[in-house]
C-alpha cells in the first residue's frame, strides 16, 4: 500500500508539469509568419500603353520552376511609366507586400539594371529622406533590341547612392527577358 | 585508487538517493591485492566489527561478507601476515564489489560505495572533462567545455551557438545524455545548439565511437554524457554559489545549488539554477553586432527510498535567447559573395550592447523524469523510468516591421517526446556482470508553416543486453552488447498532422564488443569494435529549401536507407602517479553515409539562383588519432599536450562522378588537425584542490582536405591561440566551507583568426581577448 502511494505522487506531479507545459505553449506564439515573395509585377503605362509582366514562383524555391514573362516594348518611345508591385500569392488572400515596402521606403531600394536591350531607366520617386527609392521609374526605349532586365530589392541598404552595391540584404533578385521591337 | 574509483562511482545519481528504511541483506564482495605488485593476497582475514562478521580471502584474494545493512558506516579491517593492518570505512548503498589494496597502515576517509552493473563504457574510449577545464569553461556553454578534449571539437554559428563534434561527426550522429536521458531537440540543424546547462552536471564525459548499444540510434559516432553530482548523503543543508564574469561581451553568469537532506529520513532534494547574460562580443578590431545571449535554467531533483525501493524525480527547464550576428543575414549568393570578399563584416553595428535584435533564436526545453529502482536480491535489481521532454524552438528573422510579422517567429518547432525504459541489472554471476532492457519512444514534431521539414510523428522500440566479464587477477576483460531498434515515422508534406501522406520505417541491430588487457596496474590496452546505425532524419528525407547561412538550395531524398557504422578503436592508457598518457587510434567506416551532394545546376528563386545540393549516400571512412599526455618533469611542474588528427573521405558512389583522387573525395567540414600544448604548475595533489596555473597554446592547421566542389571551399589559414587558466581554493574554517577563485584567459595574444568549422567565418573574425574571473563558494560540505 505504501509502495503504491510512492508511485502515484511523482507520476501525478509529472502529469501536472506536462499539462502546464501544454497550456503554456497553447496561447504562446504558435503561429509563424513567414513572408514569401512569390511574385514581382512590372506595370508599364504610357501613351496608349497599359501592360503587366510577371515573374512568378508560387511554390517557392525548388519544385516547379518560376514562370517569367518576356517584357515587350515598342521602340523609340519615351515617358513609359513603370510601377513595381510585390506580392505573396502563396497566402489567401494574396499579401500585397508593396504597401509595406512603400510604408518603409527609407529602408528599401529598388535597383533596375537593363543589359543588352536599348532602354534607359530614370528614377521617378524618392524616399521620405529624399534618397532614391525607384518603386516608380521612367523608361525610354531606343532601337529594336533584345536583352534582360534585372530588378533587385535591397532591404536596409547602407548606401542608397551606390546602386551597384548599396549594402543590406537582397529581398529579391529577378531577371526578365526584354524585347524591344 | 580506491578513493578515486569510489568518487567516480559516487557521481552516478541514483546512488545518491537517500535510501530507505534499512535493508540488511547487502553483500560486500572484495578482492584483496598487494598495492605494490598487484598480486592477490590469499588467506587475509577480513572483519567487520560493527556487524560482528568476518571472512577469509580465498586463493585468488576474494572474499564475501553477506547480510550487511545499507547506509550504515562499517569498518572493514583486513589483516595479512605479510602486510600492515588495513582499515577502510565504507557505507554501502547496494551490493558492491570493490578492490582493497593493502598499503602501509592506511586509514582512509569514509567513502560511499556503489557500483552500477551497467557501467559507463569501460571498453570504449571515454574521456572526462577535467576539473580545471570544467570550472574554466562551463560559464560559456557546453560546446566550449567539450572542445578542450582531444578528438572533440565544435561546429559553430558564432560563439553562442556551439555544437559538439566527436571524431568528425555531429548533430544526429551523436547523442547527448543528461542524467540518464537522451536529449531530444531539433538536433539535425547545424545552427541548433544543445539545450544543456553545464552547471547542472558534476561530471561531463565523452564516449567516442559507435555507442548505439548503450545510448540508442542517435549515438552512431559517440555520446556526450552528463551526470549530476549525487544528492546529499548527510542530514542537513549544503550547496554552492558560483559567479563569473567575462571581459569579452561583458558576460555575467550566476549559478547555485541548494541541497537538503531531511533529518532522520531518506529523502533528499536539490534546487539548482543558472542565469546568464552577455552582450556583443568583440574581435580584436570590431564588435560583432547582435551576438548577445541570455539564459535562465532551473532544475529540481528529489530522491527517496523505502526498504528495497529507491525513487528519483527530476523537473528541469532551460530557456535561452541567442542573438545571431546581423552581418550573417544575407539574401542571396551575391550578398554572400560580397560578405566573403569584405575583410570586415558588412551591415555590422560596431558597438557594444546587451540588446538582442532580429535575427535571434528563442529556445525552451522542459524535462520531467521519474525513476524507480527495486533491489530484488543481493545480485539483481530492476528499474523503470518514464520521461517527458518538450522542446520549443523559435527563430526570428529580419522582417519588414509593419504588418503581422512584427512579433512572430518565422520558424517554430515544437517537439514532444515520451520515453519509457525498463531494465534489469545484475552483479557478477560467474564473473559476468551486466543487464538487459527495453525502451519505448514516442515523438510528435510540429513545425508549422514554412519550416524546411514536415510535421511528423515517430514511434519506436528498442531491446538491449550487455554483459562484461572480469576476473581478478586475470589481465583480460571482455564486454559484449547487442541492441535492436525499430523506428516508424509518419510525416506530412502538406502541413497538417491529420493528413499523413508519407510513412517510413526502419529497424536494425547494433552491437559492440570490447577487450581490455591490463599489462600492469597502470598500463592497459583496449580494443573495441562497435556496429551502430541511424535511420535517416526527416530533414534528410524531405527537406526542401534554401539554406541561407550556406547559400545553398537543399533537397531531401525520400528513399534514403539507414547509415551503418563499423567503428574500431585501439586505446593505450598509462596512468602512474602524476603521469597520464592516453592514445586512441580509430577507424570508422560508414556505409550509406548521408551527405549533401553538389549538383551541377542552380535553382532559380525569387532571391536569385542558388547552387543545388541534394542529399545522397555513399560509403565514407573517418579515421584518426586522439591523444593526451600529462608528463611531470619536476616537482609541481608538468608538461601537457593534446592532439587530434582526422582524415574523412567518401568513396565515390558511381562512375558519373569524376574519378579524381583515386575514387575518393574529401568530406566537407571535417575538423582540422589540432594540437594543444603547454605547462602546468600546481601545488597540492588534486587539480582543483590547491593552487594551479596552466598556460596552454592551441594550434589549428589549415584544412586542405576539402571536397573538389562546393562553396565551402576556402578554409581559413592556420592559427595559434594562447590560453591561461589559474585557480586557488581557500578552506574557510572547519565547517566545510570553501571558496574557489579562478582566472581564465582565452586568446591571450588577441590575434585575428577564423575557424574552419564556424559558419561565421564567411563574415567575421573570431572573438579576441577574453578574461574570465570566477568564484565559487561551497558550504555545508
């Protein structure tokens, strides 16, 4: 009889401890919040022009390869307004990350680098401190050509003036094929 | 010898359990030898006056005194015509076998004796962290404590995240066993440090080589074994308080334990706690931004007994927050390349602060354990143990601060583990001593969204038996063990445990065989072979994602088969007075070794392209040499040296791979060859029971044996660091109080260096000069 008592006490204690543990983590931060940029949208508007091009990888790294649109532009055109949008389409509803980036424009810098294609890109906005931001840009196309456009988003850059190496870390780094015709 | 053996045995916890109302059926078996020659002494007369019992030793020097009462001081008097009278006071906790060495009229201090039938790995290379190293390093972390042993190093993610590496292998390939319980956490991650407070252990040792029979499937390459100091034997209170401070990071650590043995009862309790805080560490040239740490641990132990029953209960909690070097947080390969090319860390906040910002880890571990043991006869006992562990790991990444992500972790792992152990152990029967047991384990791992590995449930069972043969004065000693483990894992790749879509199960045998030959009392050789296996872990089967620290895309392979290791080691041990030499040669052949195989492709992600690494298998060989020596060359002076050499390579799996290097390729991230050497000056016999100063240099060579492919190519150059340790113990009156003070200096020359096995070597130097001061007050001893 005495032996039984000795047995029960620690077991009961262990169960109590166990239930406390479970309780403790239930209302704790059990959910995680992970931002996955799945989609970068290049929205081009201009005289008689309203086109959207997408870089999309809905299932994240690995698995199905990303689907990338080719950006086609008319030659010898100026004042093409480019507005970038960033989404997480793995969430329902789709998480529009553009709004967060805009709200924290001081901590972000877009860098657009064309290669091969005859297009020049000029800044059309600044952040709250008057430094480059590049969410909106103005494009001018030249003669017919093909090439690529690389778009990077830098988070917490240390030197916004140095677009070649602004510091911070890269939030996305995507490359579109470009055709000017 | 008697003293040290008794002290070592005394460390095991259960012996300390205050025992019960008296049981008077305990047998003391003894073997009497002449101390100088080791020759057995026949026909010595043994008497125990308190019990009015006596015996005469047989031709081989053996005797038995039966029906002694537990927990009672007895004087064992031995006389022999050729020797002086010998007296030893013993207090028995259970059936015991001990050696008596007849020396000149020695009246030794009372010792508490207990021997476990399943002793810790006698036939396997085992190395204990000595008192000096334990005292000097336990304020930092477990990895730092262990890396001072030959054959042991650490895999680091900065100084705060430090995982032990035994003879080249780590993570899921070694087991960490604290107080008889294998730690169950997210061991698979290279940046997941063990959830252990070194202050809770009285003794820390490392078992090298395949130790699967003793410690389960996790112990493919060895085990780190931590044992708490025994609970208090004498009535009343005791304990200790320790404080420490470190100049680098302005770290503070406080730890204390309070022991209480209820008067005229068998019940004893202990409350032990540790608190730590440290800020940004500093290299010789700059601070390492966001490398602070904070920790709070608490444990409670109780032991009690009645008649033949003893009980033990433990509750513990471990909580830690570890800052991760901000400069190590990179987005893609371009960032990584920029970081590697830069001589100083980019994006680094070069200032001191205790504050910890994102990225950081928050880890909690809770343990509840209950163990009962019943002594069945003067030879047999059985024990049962139930344990529950809950591990909660949260990783907070750098995020855009607006939105819902602000206060939530980006990764969260919760792991619940239940284990049940039943075992039966026996004292020598026909010179065979050992036991057998069964074990059951059940685990649930909940990862949540985006967690690199899927949620899973695991159930498993194990069956083991182990026996050891030893007959004095026969110089041979043998050990055999066998174990069967079964593991069944159900995983879900869709994120909900109610939707299991993958089932894997593995079962296999482990075995060990060892032989020891005692040339002399002080010289022995041990040959041990172990066969152990490990089922592939869920991350190796199902991982899919970018490993940002390494800048690689990693993908699991669901059809992996278990790893099987055949480990053979030969050790030679020489211990004579102050001379202590141990040398171990080992060869570990692992069939179906699981590794990350670089593919010749890139995986395009939104952060750019990452080189692809897929999990693959092929046979691997790890072999090397560990040694340590303490050579006295003058009064109070000795020369100390430790060496670790290792070669690890993989046999190329198929003809598709380039047949360079004679069909072999080096394994990545193998510890570099390392030598430690120095001088020690000490007063007094035992290391920590007096005054000592030790100056040690550690030289790590450059790792030139690296795989042909892979980003982790450039290994940092060789370096030598110098460390100084000193200590002095004051006895305060006769009340058993003592004060120990110590000084430890790391990187005395404040040199700049980088470690091959530190992931932060891409970004920053190792910490510079660190001066640590510590004091420990023990009372009621």
